[in-house]
C-alpha cells in the first residue's frame, strides 16, 4: 500500500495561514478601523402628528419640543410624549422653512433653511425673543453644556458660541477619510453628536472634537416594520435624548409614530 502523504505539511500550513492573514489584515494605511454599525430595538411607540414635517426634536423637562418645516406650515410645538398631543404651538412666518432647534436656558433657538436667520423664542410661552443671522443654510441644531452645534447640509458642523451665536470653529465629519455630508437633525448624546443623514435610514455617531464617525445606527425598517401604518411619510429625521431617563427617541418627517429605541451593538 502506498504511504499516504498528509495533504498539507506543517510548513505549508504555516505559509498559507500567514498569506491569508496578510490578505485579510486591514490595510495599514487606513487611518481608523471601520466604524461599527449598530442596529436597534424598539422599546416603545408613541403617536406623532403625521402633519408635522419634523425638523428639530428635543426633550426638555418632561416634554418633547419639535420644530417643523415646509413654507406655510413651519411651527414650534410642545408635545406630550405618550399621546403625541400638541400642548402648545406657534407658527413661523409663511416665508420661512423651519429647520433644526435646540434650547438655550429658557429659550428655544430655531433655524430656517435658506433665510440665513434663526429665531429665538421663550420656551415658556413661545413668545418671540429675537433673531440671529448666519451664512449659508440652516439644517440641524444641538448643544453640549458650552457649545451649540449646527449642521448645514454639508459635511461640516459649525460650533457656535451659545451667548453670541457666532461661529467659533467647524469640524469636518469623516468616516475613514470619507466626508459625510447631508448631516441633518442633531442630538448631543453622552458626549457624541448623533446626526441623521438626510434621505437615509442612518444616524452617524460623531466625535465632537475630531469629526470622526465613531459608529452608525442603521434604522432600516423602523417605520415599515414597527410603525402603525399610514401613507405619505417622508424621511427619518428627529432625534431627542432624555439624559435623566437615558431614553433615545427618533421619528421622521410626517411620520405617524415616534419611537423610543435602544441601540444593539454589532454581533
Ligand atoms: N432639508 O430639511 C433637508 C434642509 C430640506 C428638506 C427639503 C424637503 C423639500 C420638500 C418639499 C416638499 C414640497 C411640497
Ligand atoms: Ca435633536
């Protein structure tokens, strides 16, 4: 009987393993590891006004505050979470396409898309408290303890001084060197900026110092699989974070639902 030869000799195995390892290893030139993609779990579903073209969404002192867009329909609202009921509302001028919103002390700051001006409202009664100017478009707004962050549809996020609302600096948002633009509604969540990417089901988790994308949240199927039905819904837009309750809320433009979600890390 001929002697059977092992199909692979040890040195051949070692060489093959080494070759495979080098073929599969990340290119050393890559500046950062690929950002992890989180999926989601729906914790709760609440009604949302399907006429609200959501542009800004925040959680403050037990209520949602929402700004809406579309000329002639732009508004600022105070909303009860569980019922979706609009408790208070003011209209923005017809020529204004409302955009992102954040709070500053007892005030709300609301952007307009292309008017180059934003509105300051008193949060208690939605009375008018002034305007502020900025170059270019206004899309999203959020804030940390000492900085206001503003998106404008590009891959840059502007850092504004909360007192003067003047620009201090900008960060360039990148994922592994690729600029990520269309950054829309924003939310400050535990030291990161979450940003809806317009016309996608994704939220980028951005390092506010470097602009580096630290992760993605893929919300595909959220409305289709977990929603209450209905037609005419537009894109995902609207992130609010309740820091005290550690609750994350998301909705979309003209969506009939608002969801509380939890992130599920990649397996
Ligand atoms: N932006 O919010 C992403 C900055 C702009 C959204 C523009 C959506 C246009 C919708 C127009 C519908 C007209 C009935
Ligand atoms: Ca927000």
